[in-house]
């Protein structure tokens, strides 16, 4: 497919296709981005005289529910990736649908959580604790929304690509799975920082 | 000395960045002003006669830098003006303990921890990139050895 080499077939020396290499580089840049956010968290927390700040705490129950949904979405797309690698494409659509639903649930839970905080007059300007939480949660929510769009692609327009070039479709599923695994790891760290540590 | 030569002299002195940099700038400025005043007083080619020509000559002499287009020198004047303003309003710069360097302050501690965190993240990313490069190099070497032995990699 196409004149560009290694767009679908694996390059022997790197063991990667072009898309996988690009995704890996993109995820490395994302690691740096989230690293900057976590560094800001560490700075604010280490220099704070009171942590967590006085006021309305971030609801832990909703945080746990969001974590479960995040892992469910990542697990579904991971299973789809495994099925594709074993040339078992039958349940990829169902797994992609599960990913999209879990991602939507995650976005909704974070929105409800923030609405609860705002209704009790707790906004980002209330304290540095809430400011850094609102920032990281909203940025992550944006990433999850992108992941939901990718999952919708897997079960929608991607199906035509699967019929035309199954190897190219498998590569894209692999890249999307990598992205979702990164999101799960990032949210696990975020949950640990705000609810357990 | 013509204005062009003065400009070159200023440029050469500025490039040296030696001791007395600002003093040299002031001396050169005075020299340019004197040069322009001398040129104005000895010039008789002005088309405007009488008092009007004399007033106009004074105005032009008061703007020596625009007359000689000495852009480097204008930069020096900006630096001097900025330094003077900074010294004048220094009391308004309320720097925090991080800038003052108090090692026991909470903000200094937080900054150190943030730097360590970001260093860890950056180090992890760099290590990943180095590992990727090393893996590729090993695979290439393995493929070359296999090709020499007539095997399919």
C-alpha cells in the first residue's frame, strides 16, 4: 500500500512501522508534557504549608470510579490489540465500542465531580491544590476525548480499511492501544497523587 | 572625523567589551555632538537665511544620532536608560525566597523537588531514546553478521 516504505510492513532493523515509530515519539513527548504537570504538582505540594488545602476535598469515590473506567477502556482496547495480533478480528468492534463507552463515562464522571466542586464554591482559584487538580484533570479529559474518537474510528471508518488492508488496520489498532495504555498509566499516577499519597 | 568613521570607531570599541565600556560610550557621544555642532557652525550652505536658518541648525544639532544614523549607539543609550530605571525602582522588585536563595524556605524546597522530578522524567525519556538507538545498532550488527554468513536475518 502506497509508495512509502514500511508504512504497513515492519522494518527489519527497528522492528517498527512508520506509524508505530511516530506514535512512540508522540508518546515520549506526552511523557514530557505530563512530567511537567507532575513537576508543577510536586513544586506546589512541597512548598505548601497545608496540603490538601482547606475547603472542599476532591471526592474520592468518584475518583475511584473514574480510575476503574479508565482502566476498563484501556483494557478493552488492549484486548482488541491482542485479538488483531492473533488475526481474530471478530470482537474488535465490540471491544472498541466498550472503549468508547468507558471513555465517555470517564469524561462524564470528571465533569460531574468538577460540577460538584464548583457548586460548593470550590474552583481552581480556591487553592493551589484545587488549581493543579483542575488543570491535570481537564487536560487528561481532553486526551481521553481524543482516545474516544480513535476508538470510534476503530469500529466505524476503520472497518473499511480493515476490509481493504488488514495489516494497515492492525497497525492503527496497535498505535491506538499504545495511546490508551499511556493514558491509563498517566491517570493512575494522577489518582495516586491526589487520592492516596 | 566623519560620522561614518565615528560609527565605525564606536562599533569597534563596542565589540571589544573591555573595561570602561560605558565611559567610552559617553566620550563617543560627546564627540559626535561636538562634531555636529562644528559642522553646523562652519557650514554656509544652508538655503534658509538669517535667524530661521540658525534656529533650524540648532534643532538638527540637538539630534546628532538621528543625523548620523548611529544605531549601535542608540542601543547603548537604551541599555544605560534601562539600568538607570532598574536602579531607581529596585525597591519595587519583591523577589521571593527562591530568588534570594534561602535554602530553608518551603518554596526553595519545593523548587528543588520539582527540578528533581522533571530531571527524573527527562532522564527516563532520554534513557528510552538511548535504549532504542542501542537496540537498533545491535539489530543492524546482527543482520550484517547473518548476511556475511549467508543467512536470512
